[in-house]
């Protein structure tokens, strides 16, 4: 089955700096790569996703890049703000596997004012 | 539009007791999932149902059973609860056959087994 590794497990940045989280996956059939943000005590919520036919996607201060050959994808947050503090999860899935998401272990991001 | 609704939100069980976690979605999604999240860890798939009438084991199925009651509802049953099943349980749903396969999560059930 799919295996997703996520690094780093914790990330502390100064407000205004950039944050980068990296994930690798094992199943070459995976074709959908979402990123979820989870605030304390809340449910995971999708912040951005990318499909395997696209190399990069941006949404305001958030961007995701995908390298299919190397089987890794990254989340980039620019101009970080205190409200970006949360746990971020990457995931991978394929329709052939019923779209079930396999999650990375999560990255706890702390943005210091 | 409620999205994905789970009940109950909190539950305390004694070792050996049984219970069923309920999940319902109103987005007409084909696929539904049950995940558990242990403190400081990621989400691990327990069981999933790619479409009505089918269920499959995920990464950590031992000690659990599921029922896809209809397209809307997907329940998770613990037959004999153990302390190792103390966790937060999330139900999720997504579409299977369209281009938009975003998964939506319920608010979670915090289960403690003593």
C-alpha cells in the first residue's frame, strides 16, 4: 500500500518568514495530493490540493509543488502569520484505491510574532 | 448543508464494552472513510467504503467493524473496547468518480476507554 513520509515534524518560524513542508510517497499510482490544516481540537480542513498532471499550484500565500519522478511534493507558505499556526498534513490517494487518503505524520507549525 | 455529521462527540467506555459510532453525509458522496488520530500523530485509516455496498480494511482494522447502511451512512463498531482504542475518530466522505475528490471530515468523536 501507499506510504507517505512528512518532514519536518515541527517547524518554528518568525512571522513574515516562509515555511516549507516536504512529503514523499511510495505508490506511483497515486494521483491526488491534498494538504490539510488542523487547528487544535478541530477537524482537518483542506487548504490546497494538486493532481499528478500539474507541477505547481498557488492560492494566495500558499503553494504546492509536485515532482512525480521523484515522488515528492511540498507545501510552501509565504509571509506567515500567527493564524497559520496549526498542524499540517499531506496525503496521497488514487482512484484505483478507492480514493482513500494515506496521510503523512503531520507538521506542527508555530509562527512566532 | 451540514456536510459530515458524527455522533457522539465524546464517549467514555469501560474495557470490554461495545459501542457504535455513527456517521452521515449529505453531499451525495460515494466514498466514506473512518480514521483514527492518536495524540500528536497523523490520521490512520481504519476502514473505508469506496461505494455503497462495499467495505474494505484500511491500515488499522483490528478490533473494529463497519457497516455501510446506505449511501449516506457509514457506522463504526467497537465490539469489545480496549484502552488502545482511546483516540479521536474522524469520519470522512468524498466523491469517487468526478474530478473533485476533496475529502470532507466530520467534527470527530473523542473516545476514551478506561
